[in-house]
């Protein structure tokens, strides 16, 4: 396994200390655990999450049996790697990144049309862009080919509505905008309600609702999201998180999850050089799976999330 070997190389210095040992003890594992800790902190994993992870790794390391032909160091790296995969929602026994698998992760669907997907997150996280990317994927993926309605529920920022309209045009997707409800002041709740009627009438399979975002977590926004959730009963509530945000991902996830209960997340801007520690924080805090990663500004840059790939990226 190439990947595994690359990982082993990164931890070589501390693993050298494990060489020749026939038993792992509290004392001789300490320098290695410190190095793993540093690697995780470097990858922007939230400190509290790191401690939970390290406790699990330590326990397994102390209990590991010596296997013939495998050094304690190699065994230790496997423990770290497998534990990361598990924490990211994967199963270490099966490689999830099999070629040829569907590019769509499992998404909940409602028994009656439309299935509503509510997008939430801070401003700038990439909500509008991922809404359009997801619409494109649902429309074009050959096992899916769904009829999708995009809904611009950000009534505060006309620019956000225009942005979604522009993106909708690029992928030939209809966009429901506040002006379709009426002129004057229209609330996000009114837009959501009317969009749902419209989607039912026109037999849309999916309705993706792009909500307002604020720069910071804000009480009014949370209330608005709760109301929208109540009237739409979304099958999925996806939290969009900027992958570059690092440690802050933990607080953002907690705030949104407590108020609206997310069913999944999308980690964006993963085309940058971030190591992706935010993924671990999101999963650890909400328990909800990360479903996609955004890997560019273009509308075809949305990929299914693979726990094993992310585990190796985090370990660098
Ligand atoms: P919103 O405020 O949450 O709706 O965020 P936007 O969708 O407007 O995105 C904010 C900025 O991030 C825009 O310039 C997008 O083009 C950019 N963006 C969104 N997703 C990605 C991504 O996966 N990678 C990169 N590099 N940029 C992205």
C-alpha cells in the first residue's frame, strides 16, 4: 500500500524510536504520540478533537499484539490511520475510493416530490456555489438525471440572488427568486413556502435552497433557518464550511448543529493547500457525515467525500 508507506515515511523519526521494541509501553510511545499530535494540530484539527483521537490511539497502541513481520512502528501507523478513517465516518477494512463508484454520495430522498435540500453556512463559505454544483451533479449524473429547482432565499442581498441566477443559467437550471413572490419586502420564509408550492406544481424532483449567510453566527439568522426548516421539512440540511477555516470549524459546526440539526456537510476550497483538519472537527462534533468536498470555483468541482483519502491528507 503506497499510501500507507508514504505515511510511515512522515513519521519515520519518531517511529525509529519504536524499532526493535517488542512491546509498546506508556513511556516509549510518548514521543511518537507527541509527533502525531503535532501533525494533527498542523492540519488544523481542533485541539479538543485531537485529544479525543489521541486517547483512542493510545489505548489501541498499548493493547496491540506483536505481529510477525510487521514492526511496532508500522503497526502503530496503521492504528493512527484506521482511527482517523473511523472518525471521519469510514470503514478502514474497505477502501471507499473505488474507481467507478457513483460520484453521488447517499442523499436522503423524500417519499413525495420534491426532496428539499437546505444549504446553510456562514457568508463566503461557498453556499451559493455548492448549491449550483449540487444541482448540476443531480441533473447530469447518469444514474440520477433529476429535475432540480434552485431557490434563492437570501432576501437581504440582491447580489446573492443575482449570483445564483447567473450560476443557474450556466447549468440550465431554473432559479426561484424573491421577485417571483412579489415586489417590496419579502421574507425568506415566504420565498421558501412559495418555492415549495411551485416545485410541487411543476414536479421538480429536488429543490435546493440557498439561504442567507452572515459573517458571524447570528441569532436572527438561526431563527430564520429554524423557521424555514419547519415549513420545508428538508430531507437534507447540509452545512457548508470553508475548508481553510481551520480550528473555527468546530465552533461553527456546534452553533449550526445545535440550532438546526445538520444531516451532512460540504467542505469547500479543498483545492487549496489546506490539510483538511476541519473535516474531523465537523464529524466529531455533529456526528453528521461529510458528503462532498468542493475543489474549485467551477461548477464541476464537487467531489464525493472519501474518509480514507482525507485521512491521508490530514496526516500529510
Ligand atoms: P456563500 O457566501 O456561502 O454563498 O459563498 P459563495 O458561493 O459566494 O462562495 C464564496 C467564494 O468562494 C466565491 O468566490 C466562490 O467562487 C469561491 N468558492 C466556492 N467554492 C469553492 C471551492 O471549492 N474552491 C475554491 N477555490 N473557491 C470556491
